[in-house]
């Protein structure tokens, strides 16, 4: 996971333009675990509607992809 502090977000919320400083998280996981990550973050996040997005990885270094896959395996392996 990478934390990028100091991100400024501007968005409409309940009819008002908001401005907040936030920390952007980049979380890497296996494609089959994306739903689990989104569900967990939605439960833990203080916002009513947090920005939770997933992008497919078009290409990566094979060794790094293998490491991410191993480190984000479900509990008990898999």
C-alpha cells in the first residue's frame, strides 16, 4: 500500500461544493480479492460514500506480480 498525503479533493456533496485534504491510498491486491478489499474499506471508512476504485494492471514485472499475488492471498492460502 502507498499513502499519498496532502491530496486536495473538491466534490459536490449534498448540494454544496466541498474541499478536503485527504490521503490517497494505492492498494495492490489480486483481482479475485478486489471485492474483499472494497467491502472492508467501505465498512471502515468514515465517509458515507468513499471513493473506492479498481483498475486492471495491463503489465507489471513478473516477480512483483508474483509477490503481490502471494502477499494478498486469502487467509489460509489460495
